[in-house]
C-alpha cells in the first residue's frame, strides 16, 4: 500500500520488528488525523485504548498497537458519525466491513502490505457508543505526521493520562491480555501519572457498571491470569526492540501502586493444611 522507501523512513518514528508493522503504524497515524480533522467526528469522538496511550502520552512507544478505539462523547444517533467516518477513511483505505451491536460500532479495513510476500493487514476502528462520560474531563492533544507518503496534523480529543490508565486497569480486570498489565506498568513509570487518581477513576467506571471491585477480588483475579500461557503470549510480537516483558515485576508494580489502593483487605491465598 505504501512504497517501501516511505516505510523505511517511517521506521525512525516506529521502530518495529517487521516492515508490515511499520506500514500499519503509518496508516493508523494518518487515520487518526483524517478522523479528527473532520468536524463531525472531532466533535463526536474521543480516542482511548493502548494506541491512544502510545500515540499521545507514552512516547516513544514501548509496544506495537494495531487498532483505533474511540468513544462517542455524547448520546445521539450513530448514523451521521458512521457516514463521516466512511468519508474520512474509505477514499484511501477502500470500503470497510462493518457491524453494529449493542453499544458498539466496528469498522474493519483490509489491505495488503508493500513487502514481499505481501501480508494481509487489518485496521479495526471500534467506537463505544454506550459510555458518554469522562471521569476526569476530556482533553485535547496535538498530533502530527511528517512523511513523504502523508503529512498532517490535528488536535485529538482524548482522556487525561490517569483516566486512560484507569480504563486499562478495567481491561486488565475484565479480559485476559498481558498487554494491559504491561501498559499499566509503563504508565506508572511516567511522572505525570497519579496512582490515587487512576484507582479512583477505575472505581468510578466499575461502579457505573454496577460491578464494584475490592482489593482482594482484583488480586485474586490477577493471580489467576499471571501464570496463563495465553495471557503472557499476548506480548510476544508487540515489544519494541530493547524492551523486555517481565510479568512478575509488572504485577509487583501494579499491585503495589494501584490495586493496593482499592477498598478492602488483601487477598488471602488458600494454603494446604
């Protein structure tokens, strides 16, 4: 899709292991600018998830991220937003396959990489159409792309770093992906992060779902995942060269700085008599 020498140039910004990852990173960066340059989309959507963390806050990125996660900031019909998204992305990515379910709209664009052999790549743009709120207020972050293939800039509506990390904390609790633990540990290394605000925002999200979580419940939940092969294998192809996946250290960091702030007593492991 993108000429090889342009991909080579972009590798200085996105030093991933594989050329197709570098190519997809550039596609994602352009897609973000196209989306948030559209007045309908810029007023309707906020950017969150792992890609938001590494594109807007934790730079240079420590891991590869391949999807765009968005949130509809206010209630209203999804059709105008969906039409605007197609108008922003279809002219250069082709027609997307899409589906709409309860509280979610997903667009999937497929294209071939430039490398030989060509790799079939996928860009997924997912919009949460249910959570029309921000605990710590929405904010804007400047974002730009400078390459021979595409150049542009936009102000991207997103969440404060602590709230992005709070939703990562929720993801760590609700699903089985090691990247959520890694992202939290990386975020806590950033001097701008505030563990107390992260934990408080996490509690607000869980309370709104009607699923409050105590310290013991979260600790037991994480203990059941840390030895899981699938949980740990999630990071195998995502790390930037020079970074290591150390789940035991990450658990220590996240447990000590975040989970310990949740209400209730620590989890007591059962021991054999």
